[in-house]
């Protein structure tokens, strides 16, 4: 299921956004492949600056967030690969921008309840890093890990970004 580079780096038992008895796992690696089925995809766009390596966020209802695309529900759901191409087209203007999956949040849900719309027992939210020097075509904010830590450390994807940028 997981290639040898993937490591479990964090876990939240009883995560508030999941049904009772569920766990959210955070996996990270250099080129992860264990993220099927994907329900949401996120894009990690990075650049080097005098302050250090930075990552790009966009404004979202709950504050700055990685660029995100929901893949749909049930039989209407797109694949993670199709979703990341669409997201790359929206964010960097290039659906063929080269990407690598640097981690994913895995919802481990033994039994769904009426509020949980995703596959069981696993539903994944992969984070794909753009591996070239693409620049965003949308408005957003660049952060270093240190500058973003206080504001963004509660995000589900935070350990993945931290792992990817602090290597």
C-alpha cells in the first residue's frame, strides 16, 4: 500500500471532523503513492527567497490555506491525478506542471455516520508539490515555515509542509 519512503509522522485519534472511533493519520515521503482513494487534493508551491524556502497559500473562509480542490462525491469523484492537474491549471496556469505527492492525510473511519460523505475505511487528502519553478497566476501569500507556524500549525496538512520544507 505504501512505498518505502512513506512514513507515518502524526496521528489524531478522535479527530473532531471524523465519526466517533476514527483516526486521522498524516503520512509524508518523497514521492508518496498510497493516497487512493483521494477525496480532496492540495497543492504545495514553493520558492527560495532571502528569508529561506517559502510556500504559497490562498485566502479561504477559515484563513490562509494551501490551494485545494474537492474531488466530488461517490461515483462523480475525479481521481487524485485528474484533480491535481485541474488544480495546477487553476493555480500556476499549467495542468501539466510536474508534481510529486509529498504526503497525505488519511481518514481512517471504521464505520461512517450520516455526516461523513467519504469512502470507508480510508479516504485520503494528498498534498502534491510542484517540482519546477512555476509561479502562481492567482493572488496569495508566501510564508516560511517559521513565519507561518503560529497561524497555520493547526491545519491538517501542516506536518506535511513542515516535513517537506525542513528536509
